[in-house]
C-alpha cells in the first residue's frame, strides 16, 4: 500500500538535512525581519585600517563576547552562491530589524555551535552573528580557517521620526491640541 502524500512529504522534511533550508534568503520563523537601513543609519567598522569589508581573515568575535552579547545567529553553507556582499547586506538589515541589535559580524569558515538544529555542530559555514552591544577592536581574536570577515556597529538616529512627529498632530488651524 503506497504512503499518503502528506505522510511522504512529512518524512522527506523530517529526514532532509536542515542546512539546506538555511541557504534560502527568505524570512524564517523566529528570524529577525530584513529591515533596510534608512538615511539616518550609519554602519562603522570596529576594526582599524587597513581592515576593510571581507579583508579581515582569521578574525572573529571572541567566545566570551559571543557568550555574553550574541542575540541571533544564522549560517549558510560555504557552497552558497549568493555573494558575500549581498549576504552582508541581509545580515545588517536583520540587525536593523532586531530590537536591541547594535552590531553585526559575518565571515566564511565560522563553525556552527553545538546542538545547532539538532546537529553536533562544528560545521563550517558563512555565519551572520548579531550582537546587543557595539563591537570593539579588542573583542576580536584570531581563528584559523575564518575568511572574508567583516563587522559593523549600527547606529540609527531618530531624527527622521521626530521631524515627522513635528508636522503631525500639532495645533493646526481648525485642529485641536492634544
């Protein structure tokens, strides 16, 4: 007797490696939304020159920084065909969409943590790590195998929203003061 289609689909999803689902650049349940940066946002590197985007091999936030300040993390397979620049933009947008996120880091060769989606962890991938505080140059350590690292501290001023508020709800002619 053949298996019903729904049962077959369930079994396929159950036994398919979850890393394939991570490669999709689509919103995932529980993931921060991709929120584009406005003109009031600035992204500054915590690393001194000559470090530039994708040129900081071996550097990664230390395990103590990750343990105390990591808000969210996601990983893509190293075989990911999406450019690092595009993934970095998404990583920063997710930081912008996550309340309390102050910094983002991305690099190739970042190992997944133990028990990552039921795995033993330790699989190298392209990691996007989001933090609840600004990163400083001293927060980084060298880690063999980490490549194309980039980091940014995100700061968005609320000037635009204040300007919008000033033009609305005031005592306009014929209006009421609240």
